[in-house]
């Protein structure tokens, strides 16, 4: 079914805002739990989307990639984390980084539950079903994207945490080029080829769990 621009915005707006907002807030909550109060002091441990929205990364880029029919791509204002303030910086970095993708997994599950109950939603059945499907896809895509082992993505932070110190230092140096590498992978189509098997596998698991 083809949707108009307004219909697409209506379907995707709420799932996108929740996916990005909760992801960033999760980093802040985890950082505070493990000893870094930087995000808390900046007022970023909040579910208020206005605190996390980046006009270009959260609104413009996702809209353009959605209209272009490619993998939904975007970002929010990163939650500030001072890893040196964590109780055990190298170890705790893993948990702070993993909190974001973990939140997307939880939201994907919640949207899958909403989809399974949408048939009983009366007059809201159809819009809820479409919104739930969008929520599942958006959160799975963001989870898989952020788990790629490329600094400064969450997967890159996790890799730095797990690697031996001498390798972690060298790998972390990729961060200065990480965003450029990501953009190149996106526009050459390589990013889509890397992500698609993991996205498809995740969707199959959710389909198996929730029908």
C-alpha cells in the first residue's frame, strides 16, 4: 500500500521519536548508574524528546532516507558521557554503550506486542498496526546499526571495552574517521548489505515469538 507524505509522517513520527529519545536516555541512565553524572548535570537523563532531537539527524535525514526507500538512517544529539568518571571506565563503557541498543530491542518487543493486539483495537486497528510495524522496523534498524563495531557507534564502544588494552587504544583511534566511514558505507549501499541479514534475522525471531 502506498502512503502519502502526510500519512508516512503520521505513522513514523511517534516510533522515530520514541526510538531515538529512549535510546539516548538509556545511555544517560546507565552512565549515572556506573558513576558518571555528566548527562544528569546536562539535563539529558529525560524522556523529553526536545532534549535529544537534532534537527538534521533526527528529522531531516530520517525523512529523506525514508522517502528514498533505503534503510532508515538518523541520529540524535549524543548524550555526554565522561568515561573516565565511570567506576571502572573500560569495563563499564560496555554497559553504557549497550544500554542504547538494548532499549531499542525492548521497544521493538513492545511494538510487536502492540501489533499482536492491534486487531482488537476497533477503529484504531489499522493505524495501530501500521504504527506498530513501523516501530518494530525502526527499532530493529537502530539496534543493528548501533551494534556495528565502528567507533563512535555503540558497537565500537563495546569492542573497545572488550579488546585488550593495546588493541583497544588503536581501535579507538578510528573514531575520528567513524562518521565519514559510515556515510561512505551508506551511500555506496554497503551499509545496507551488511545490516540486512541481521535485520531480517531479528524480524524472524520477533515473528516467531509474537506471530
